[in-house]
C-alpha cells in the first residue's frame, strides 16, 4: 500500500504533489468544501459508510454558496479507486466543480482511545469554526485549537461560543449522558451537522431513547456523567478529562450508556 496516490479532476495520480494555479481561490482562501468518510466492508454502499449522506453534505454547501456542481459519477469512480488503497476518504470539491479525493489509514491508536477515552481541553471562543454549518477548506481555527491543547497533554480541543457553552470538539460532535437520556449541543448553537450525529439521533430515537439537543452550559457539563465525541472515522471516543481555565472535570469513560451508542456501529 502506498499513500502516494490520489484522484484529481478526473485522473488518478501517483504523487504526493498537487499542482494548483497560484490564484486558485481554494489555495488563497480555502474556497473548497469537503467531507471525510470511513468505508465499511470495502463498499460505498454499506449502510455504515453513509455515502449518500456525505454527498448530500457537499451538495448542500455547493448550493448554499452558489458554486458549480461537480460530476458526481466521476467522484464516485474516483472514490472507488482510492478505497482500494485506504479505508478513509476525504472528498474535496473546488468552487468550479473540480474534485480531489485523498485517502488515509485509520489512526493506529483508535482502538485504545475507543476503549479508554482521552483528555480534552477547552479553548477560547475566537477559535470556534467559521461557517460552522459547512466543512470548508478554511479549517484553520479548529487546527489551531487542536495544536494549542497538545501543550496541555490533551488530544482534542473543545470549542465554545461567546457565552462559554461547549459546542463541539475540533474534529467531532459532542455527546453526553445524564438523567437517563442523551444530550448533544443543538445545530442552532453553531456546530457542524455531522453525518454520524444525524444518523445517531435518528437511530437512538427509533430505540425509544431520549435525545435532548440543548446548549451545553457550565451547569450542564458539570452534571453529565459521561461524555464522548463522534465522527465518521473514529465512531465514538469517550472523554475522561476536560481541562478548563476554572479547573478540570472528570467523566467515566467506561459508563454503560456507551453500549447504546456503540450498538449503532454494529448494525
């Protein structure tokens, strides 16, 4: 397996270098939209891959921005070629409809983090993502947030709004358990509408489980018994510690409620 391969603008390219015009808005301003997905069973059509949901995410952003639609058949073809080498795909679309598909392996420590959880740290409000309803190429704030918390020996950052409410991590959506139900921050608060988040909410409610989409205030985060974050690659990762300016909060990474979330990925 080699990582020196990607798909760009209708061609499979064996290289680690992509040539762009120096005035390309994607280069100058991060004027791209992207989605990252994990391919299950080596198939884009697996129910857990959520291929159509990821395509819908891209279409929504392209329509909102008034950008050119890509050749969706070509994107599918490129994804099929890249998934032969990688289980994780990142599909990027430029403002003029060009597509760029790269691949990567699953994190080597993923199983360890899924079992035992990790440490997070809260960052200042100005590091919240811009255009939070869309995954654009301007991901600088989330990237800076994750770099900053590494100095605190944390693996993920928690982004907050001006009032200090927790929004999301630098790479995923937040979930918490308290008072017999699940809690997740609302989309209206300015978070990414994650593909896994949406599917989990639907699935949990089908199981007659309560999901409350409400702001994560300072009071709520102290009450939560267990918290985790989700995204399309890592599935669910518990969080055992959150460092804040006012002190640290501890959570149970082995809470039995996590079995409910993990059940979704065993479908």
